[in-house]
C-alpha cells in the first residue's frame, strides 16, 4: 500500500498505510497474552508464549515467498496468454 502508491502533494494512501502499521505491534502482544492466559504454570506459560511467537515469525517469513511465487505464477500465466495472442 505504501510502496505502490503515488507520492503526490496530497497523498492520502501512504498516510493511511503508515497509520495502519502502528496497529500490528500491539496485536502480537495481545495474541501472546491471550494464549498464555489459558495455561497454568510458569513453564507452560513460557513455552506457550515461545511457541506462539515462533509460529508468528514462521508465518511472516513463509508468507512473503508464497505471495511472491503466486504473483510470479500469475504474471507468467498472463504473459503466456498475451504472447499467444500476439503471434500470428
């Protein structure tokens, strides 16, 4: 949203994008605290918090290549269609 928007004099899209970024940090801590609230014992709470955080990190790392792969695959399919139309 921020990267692909136009940066003109009255650019509302980048401002909205930067505003949305501020909401992601508190959500992570809330997810971890909600997961820990349902578990009894200090060791189990620590393990639950670590497991949630590792799952969150793996999801963030794994989602970027999958989105890139999907966009490349879609672009290749569209370019194949266009190239077959252009050929006589």
